[in-house]
């Protein structure tokens, strides 16, 4: 399996895990707002990789990867807020933060490679 397929699959699975997590959060206004933002940013990671496939130029392709990286970084922020606010347990959030940071590293390497070419 090539790394781009692996990355896309991991982003897709990650988005599903975030949706599942957010569906378990307390019915509080703060949880709803943060989970909404978290779902948006987490699902944006994979969506931008899919959009990159339809790019009309190398520059546009790189831009989609950059947006995916920004979304990954944003997702870490929202997950950290959920954890530190006590809306979700450390046990639920820490593996998701770790996976998101790994995805961000993979995306970062891809962006650097694309900038060199």
C-alpha cells in the first residue's frame, strides 16, 4: 500500500473516531460548540486530501496539503480543550491527540517535499 493511500485511510478513520467521541460528550453548550469545531477540523483533514486529487496544478495540490496540515493542528487544539476542560477523559483524548500529531507530521513531510519540487 502506498503512503498516500495509507494517509488517506488513516485520516478517514480518524474522522470517524472523532465523530464517535463527540457523540459521547455531555449535553452541554460548551461541549456542543467544541465538538462541532473538532468534527469540522478533523474531517477537513481527509477531505482536503481527497480534494488534492482533483487539483489542476501542482501549486493547488500543495495548497490542499497545507490546509490539511492546518486542520490537523487545529484539531489538536480542540481535542486539548476537551481534555483540559474535563469534558472528555484523558484516556479517550490522548490516543486521538497522538494520532492527530502523527497525521500532522506525515502531512508536514509531504508539504516540505512538495515545496522542494
